[in-house]
C-alpha cells in the first residue's frame, strides 16, 4: 500500500508540477506591458474571427490563484452605420473557472458577471440586421447545462431596438438578470429576470411604457416561469407558465390580467375604445405540431369581466356595466358563451362561435336584448329637437348573425318590439303611446335589408312595412289613420325648445296611403295612392280626396287628383 501511495504521489507530482510551474511563469510574464498588449491583440483577433465581427477590448485582468478573468470595456461591432452605437458594449465581463478534474479536463464556469451591457439591434427597410453572420462550423453546440454555471449576474442592462421595416422602436432600461445552478439531481438553473421603464413605439401609435419581472427554474427537460409580472401603466398581467421539451415544445400557462382600456385608448389613439378596467383570467396551452397552423394547436379557456366600461362617442355616451362572459379557443375554433352585460337600462346576453380561425372563419352570433330603456335609446338620437321630449317604455329584441371570411358576407336578422310612451315636459302635451315591431334581415353579399310584417303604431295611426331596401328597392308601405288630428298632437310633442310653437293644421278625418319605394338608397322613388275622407284642414271641409303621388329627392308630382268639397262641386 505504501508503495502505491509513493507511485500515486509521483504521478501527481509529474502531472501537477509542470502545470504549477507554467502558471507561475505565465503570471510573471503577464505583468510585462508589451506582453499584456500582445495578449489583448491576440484575444481581439481570435474573438473577431470566431464571431465574424469586430471585437475590441480595453483591458483584462487574470488571477491565476482563483482562476478568474475580468474583461473591461468590451465592444462588438456588427454592420451598424454608427460606430458610436455598436451592437454590444459591456463595461465589465467577469468569469471564474472551477477545475473538476485536471486529468479528464473537466471544468465548469463557477461565476459570470456582466456589468452595464448595452445592445443596439438594427433592422433596415429591406429587413437586413446588424447581427454578425456566423461562420459555418462542424462542431456541435455546447449544452448550457453541461457548463453548469454556478452563478450568473447581469446588472444595469440596456437594449435598443430599431426596426425600420416594421416601424418599430423599443428600448429596455435597468435590465437585471440573476441565475444560480443547482447540481443536485439532473441539474437546474433558477433565478430572476426583469427590467423597468421599457419603451415600445410602433408606427404612429403612442409609446408604450412597461415593466417586467420574472422568476425562472430550468432543467434539461423544460423551464418554469413562475411568476411573471408585466405591467403597462395601470394594467397588470400575472402569468404562471411552463415549457416542456425544448425541441418540440409544449407550453402550459395560467394567466390573470387586469387591463386598463383607457391606457390602450391612448396608445392606439382610438377614441372608439371605451374607458374602464377589463379582467381576463384563465388557462392556455400550446403544443408544437409542424404540419398544423398555430391557431389549431393553441387552447385558451377563460373568463372576461368588467364592472363598467364608459363608451364616449360624438353621438353616444353610455356606460356598459356588469360585463361577464366565458371564452374558449380549441382546435382552431373559438366560442363565447354566457356573455351578459347591462346597458341602456336593460340586459344583453349573447353567445358566439367562429369555426376554422386559420381558414374560412365561419362565424355565428345569437343575442338577446331585454328591458332596454326607451329613454336611454333616445340619447342615441342626440337631437336638440328631442331635448324636452320624455320617452318611457322598453325595447326587447333578438338577433342572429352568421358570416364567412369577413363582414362583407354577413347575414343577420332581428326581431324587435318597442312599447313606449312619449310626452313633452315643456308644453305639457298629452301622452302618446307608441308601439313598433321590426322583423328585419340583412344580406351583406347584396347589401339588402328585408322587412317583413314590420309596423309602427300610435292610437290612431299605423304604418306597415314589407319588402326590401337595396340598390333595387321594393318596399311596400301601408298607412292608415282613423283620426288625422293626431298629427297636430305629434307636432306639439316634437316642438323644438326655444322655437315658436307650430301652427295647428286643424286636421280632422281619416286617411290611407298605399305605395312602394323603388330605386336606390341614394335616389329612392316613392309612388302610391293617397285617400282621405271627411277631411278638415285650416277650417275647410272636404268630403273626399283621391290622388296618385310620385316623390323623389329631385321632384314631387300629383296625378289623377280628385278633391270633393263638403258642400258642392268637385
């Protein structure tokens, strides 16, 4: 045994002795200024050749006692036009090596530290970037888990991105990264990544300022991001995600997002986006299937809610409250279920589905409106003439729609019933009940609106509508009035505030009109027959009125008219 110990000691001395002598000689030589600069120039040349980019180094420090190397003012130039904005610049890059076995040449990086790295990534209008083009090599890539870096730290990082082709600019400030390696079991990296005051600017949209913080735990089979916090102003997203199998990844995630629609209204410069907070929460999954579109391999299941959204338009200002619904995307299809919201004093419920998101996009929608306030609907008119008009009552309606590809192929239908009462608080006019029923269908391919058994009724008057409104309209109109005095009542109800009251026509009698509308929506042509009996107007009395009417935007004509006075003559 003693002999074997002597032999082992001799071998160790034979192997380690020259190494120690070499390290001692190298330490002495590196203190030579000329050799120091020579090593820097050789390092720059080697790195430049390896990266196929210009690499510059101001200084380095090698400590052989603890096997550490520090590089100072490292600069890597790509093909960027401005030499003062290189691809990468680092104030300091430090690394230490741990020898595991000198005999088997096994080692790992025990520590890496990067201080104040600044990245400038550029893409021109043709899509070319300033990244160096790597040289072809036959060597296999080193697995990062084989390096087993015990500790990695990045401080005060900055990233500047300018994509002229996509009109996108971005920069990240105060980028921080910390990573540790746990060699137990299969080995894993864990740590944090984050930045503050990130700025994203796309096209003509307003810049987006955002923050990110994330914790990660990665091994050879996958990585967990738990949690990830992302914020834009008052909007916050909390994410828990995991990726399995780097070669063919499967991603699972749980998300909880509170989004400030007002923030996105400013960013997108779009006043049609309402104000308020929207909450999204659910789960998502993605699996890599090379022969399928991404939309067919993504599954999303979640809920959407909002206490209130304020819609502000030039012609409309209203609040949508108590929004709630469930959405799902699976197998390339999407659906919205159990959606409800309170608006205009009533409730809207809806379900919707879109099949084949990556292809035909065949969509369907079914919606119900219940108890919609007629008074709230009056605000949609935004007319000064209706300021003093009080409207009470409610609207109930159902709607169905389907489309394929886009809204140009929309086919929709609605059945609506309005029961209301109208008064004018300014002049104390009598209350007038109003009832309306609409059965309508719209065909986007022909841009046609078809009305069936639709009508508007007051106590003395009814208007019935049947037919189509399109480029070649054919709409039948039937009007009946059992007491024309209702017209004076209606005129009084619609009196414009501040304007003189309209002179009463003194209308009495009965009337009917049967006609049709033809032509285009821009140039409609109304023709028909008007009949009135026991007609009174401005104190005059007429037993009978009969005439054909032809009206258009440019002309008016009466034909075959007959007017019989109450006394005698014609």
